[in-house]
């Protein structure tokens, strides 16, 4: 009788890969989690209950076949596990590192709901693909047959890159246009190295380049090349720009020096990790060293800023959020990591005004949770008289992102957008109102998760193939 490899959750406790000590990891930008050893990965994968209705798979935007690759890992069949993992996910090693598993697959694990502690799905996923890279199982992007049609992708983030992968494997000629000097979008410049080391992203981009994807970098559509010119040059276009316009502060003094955007702050730090020279860091504008830092916001971007400021040598780092811990949108795992590293979270607090130029202090309004808003979440309300001052030398705005006005920037008034400014695209096909033009990721959804962008990009790539084959896409209505 074959040895039972699975359902070990009763006898085997949940374990995460070891974390480096908080004092040590706060000194650098290297990833904080160690890699599973083979025996430990097999052990943790064996905890899966192989349930008949895998909620982990259902709650994964990519619907990854998680139970099967956990079983194969437990059986030591890692190459097969990788093949199943990458069949539905273009970048499994990236998702294993940065997906908020506590809100997706792991948070909906059946054994987690029964009180036994979730299977550590993300850590196993990361281990499988890192092992695949080490053993040469990650195959180059190779087209079975080259096609003459070409597709332009505007934006080299996760949505654009996953679509490029799908299209090149079908032999389509792909050109990716991006405003930055490196491809990767927020994977490269938005997410810090302690969550996603940059060589992990760069090797995927190199794989795409070797597979025939052309990257046109430092290229601003609407300035360096027109949208019409791109449409005229290619048989189809995919818009995958993401959303980078920062929501602003409306409080008095909110335009003072020393109050900076999260995206600028994180981009600066990531450029330094590449060894680039960044004047705004050298002159102190985007450098937290020796400063009292306040980060405003409660999402994952705020967590990234808080933990970056600690590593830059800030005197103190506080994160201000207008709701309580239970209602914050960011990953609870990231909050815990930040607290371990020395960050202080100030819940139910919102900015009311700023003093000095450059900023030297801010007025903080204490809040309480009132009635639910349209989304069902309790709305924060100010507490009468609940004002106090906080000394600060650097304020980082992590208030969320909004879409840029693409029709205006690109002189493309015929491109339909929603009332929120996102590009209007049909569900499932990702087709816009313009023939042969598609859109994916945050520029359609609003600020969302990398894993959703990957799903959109894969779907759009397949839809563009059908379009090139002569099918008529259902446009956005």
C-alpha cells in the first residue's frame, strides 16, 4: 500500500520559512524570508487536505491548480509541480513572494478555517519556481511558428509582460513601450527589494527579450511617439499602463517641501538598489535618514514606505491610518513585519494640516468609526476636540493611485473611459471601444493586485490572438 503523503495537517504544524531577525534585516533591502529546504517544503505541502472543493484555487485570481502542485511537491516531483504551476501563472515565483496570500488562497484554505493553520501556499510556490530556475526547468519563450502580425503593448508592468509572454509563444511580433528606463513597472520600481529582489524580475525580462520581445524604453506615449502612430504601426494594441497619479492631500500646508509621493519615494529607493545615482536622495528630498517620518495610508504601498524608511535610517517611523487595524486594506503579514522592524502604527488618525516649509509638524485628527458607507465599511468620523500635533520632517503620501487622463495625454479623445477615468474595456475580452485596442490591469480595474494584472494580461493575449485570426471581439459598452 502506498504511503499516505497528504492530509498531514493534524500531525504537522504550519511553519513559514525562517525570517531573518528584525534588527538584521532592517539594515538592508534583501528579502526577509529564507528559502524552504526540500524536506521542509515537502513536509509543509503534505499538510494539504486535498479537499473536494479547493477554496484556495477558487479564491486565486489565476485559479492556480494549487492542490495538485502541493501533492506533487510532497511526493518530491518538483519538475511536474512547476509545470502545473506555470501552466496558469506567467510569474509564479513573483506571486509567491508578493501576493497577499492571507487574503486570497491561504486565507480561504479549508484547514485554516478549521483552526489547524493554513498550508503555506505562497512559500511553497516560491520554492517550486526558484528550484525550477536553479535546475534549468524554466524554458525559453519559443514560438512554434512565427507570425507576421505585430502587437504593441503600452506598459511593461505585470499585465503587459504576461500578455507579451502569451503572444510571443504564439509567434506574434511584440513591441513593449514603457516610460521608464527598465521594464517591469511596479515590479521593478514600486515594490521594494525586501519583498521582491530585483534579479527575480530582471531574469524574467531577460527571458522575454531572448524570446523575441522588443522593449522600447524611456518612451512616453503622447510625447515621444503618438498613440495614433503606434496604432498605425501595429495590428493590435494593448494598454497596460497601470495607475500612477497619486491622490493628493487637501489639508492646509499639504504642498510644503518634505511632503512627497509614495511612488517617487519607492522609485528612488529601488533605483538606488540598482546602483543608480539619484539626486533627490543625495540632497535629502527622498531620504529618510535621521528624520521623523510619517506615512499616511493603510495599504500595501504604505507598508512598503514604512519599511523602506526604517532601512534608510529614519529616527522614527509612524504610519497614520484613518480606520482601525481590522479595517485596513494592507496585508496583516506586512503590518506584523513592519512592527517587528520598529514601525509604529497610529490607528484611527487622519491628517488635518501641516506646519512649516519644509514641513516640521502636522496636526492629527483622532477618528472613530461610524455608520457603514456604500461599500459596507464603517466610515471614519472625526472626534470632536481630538486634535494633536506630531513632529515630522518627512511625510509620505500613500493615499492610493488614480488613472492619468490618457485621452488627453495621448490626444485620443475617441478612447472611452469610465467616470473614474479608467479605460473602459469589456469583461473577459478586455476590448476597448476602438477596434484592435485592448486594455488590462489597473488602468481598467483601478489600483489592484499584481496577480489580477497577470490574469488580465494572459486573457487579453489569448483574445488578441483570436482577433488576429479574424475573430471579432465584443467591444466595451
